[in-house]
């Protein structure tokens, strides 16, 4: 084992997409695989999601969409995060669905389409209140008019309209209904212009799991695909989702120390009694958050131990207690079915599990290289 072993259960991703499909009220599922599939590996995660019935894949960066095509994916793919300098020609040739967030971006798409003589599939993105991507609702009319004119010339096919929620992980938050109302207004504006939309989409994972009335034709779950529900399951069963990522290291030294022994730099932890310390060979150079010192837990032989003192560059310590059967060579699970969840790590260090899996995902790539 290297310092840190990051593994992915792709069967869990397939299973999770099946679960999400069963909760999608008949809407199709777009598995969001941006950011190297939240650290789980773009191509392999995408394949696993397709096996689970994901009719669509969604990515932020154009390069990710092209990478999926290069990996052999032939299904529907949407990419949404770029300015007017997007590689429109490559994307159109690769038959990737394109999002248009502004007249400038639509103009760039139309210019490439005119050049190629091919009409790409376009989804208009409207900002219903997130204050991030999308055309503001009051400017949507102008974007729609441009799109309708381009469609009349055979230069684009307007297939979708979409938006993204700001507070979906806080079910009942007033902005959710306000954004839904704005989205319906946007859809009505398309209908007034007799645009036949194939897919209307708004729901991320949290909305998919909590607001069936907002599923429209397509839902766009990301974090739930990887088995991390962003909202609590009222039934207490994580909605049947299974965490896909596991992160493990190794105990390389076990030793006895007396009471009052300061542990690691700055002695932020002091042993309260004579005890046994275990040294784990992973640190912040390997991606273990330094902030996890004295906060996060690992699991060894099925038991939980909090990190004792500061996380160092390539190691950290746990207090194994006065009597232990742990020996050098044992596996220490930072995250996995046999240990803490990514969500527990996130809570311990005051971030979100999205950041935890993305962080360890970077290591998975390093390990694979
Ligand atoms: C990341 C993202 C998603 C997925 O969000 P989750 O909270 O991970 O489900 C959906 N849509 C857009 C536009 C996104 O950027």
C-alpha cells in the first residue's frame, strides 16, 4: 500500500444511479461527472453511471465532455461552464449538447455552427436566483429571440432550458419555491415563442431527493451518485445510497508511552494516561487535511480512534488506548464502509463532503499515474 490508498467501488455508483432513477418521478437522470467525477475517475464513473441507466452525463468543462467522447461514451452529454472562447467546433463535431448562458456564448456557438453546417443541440441557462451561471430572467427574452432566429436559420436546435438552485440542501427554504416560480416563468417565455423543449431541468441531488414536484424532464444529481446524500433521509437509511470512495492507510508503528506525553508538533494532544500510540503513514502532503488534527477519526480493526495532535506532512498519530491488539501493518480506514463516512470527515473539519472526496480524488489520480 502507498501512503494513502484511494479506491472506488464502481458498483456502488451503478447502484446509486438506479436508486436515483427510481426516485426521479419518471424523469431521466443526468449523472453529473464534473471534476473527474467528484474525484472518482471520469471515464470509469461515467461507465458505471451509464450501467445504472443514466441517460445523460453532465460536466462543467468542455474538455471533460471531449474526454468522455474520447473514452468511447456515445450517449447524451451536456457541458455548461465556459465563456465565448469555448471550443465550439470540437464540441459540435463530438455531438455534445451545449449550454448557452449569455448572448455572447450563443453567438460563438452559432458562428461555429454556421461554419460547420451542423446545428448543435442547445440548452438555454437561466439564472433564477443562484446569482451564478445563466442569463438573468429579465434578459432571457433577448436570448430567446436570438436563439429562435438562429433556429429558424437551421443553426441551432433549442432542446433544453435549465437553472440551478441555491438552497436545495435546506428543504423548505423560501428561495427554492421562488426559483421554481422564476423557472416556470422562463419556461412560459419559451412556450410563448413556440419553442418545443425536449428537456427542462432544475434538480440537483438534494432537489431530486426532496422535491419530486421539481423534477421536470431531467434531474442532475452529482454528490448522490457517489453515495453521499446532501440531505438527511427521514427514514434514516441514506436513501439506500452507498458511498463509493474509500481512503485507507497503514499503521507503521505501535509503541507504549507514559501519561503526560505530548504528541506531534506543538503537543496539541497530551496523553491522559499511560497508553499506546499508533503512527499512520499519511499526512497533508498526501491530502490529509491538516485541520483534521484532534478532530477527525479513523477506524482500525473496526474501532474508531480520533487523530491525536497535529497532522504532519506525511504522518499522524492516534491514541490506541492502554491495551490494544493493533499492530504495525494494520489498515487504518480514514473513509470507507469499514470506517467514517466522507460526511463525518467533512463535519469534523467544517467543510462539505464534496470537498473531501474531490481532495482525495486528486490523490487517486496521483496514485494511478
Ligand atoms: C454540480 C452541479 C450539479 C450537481 O449538484 P449536486 O449537489 O452534487 O447534486 C447539478 N447541476 C449543476 C449545474 C452543477 O453545477
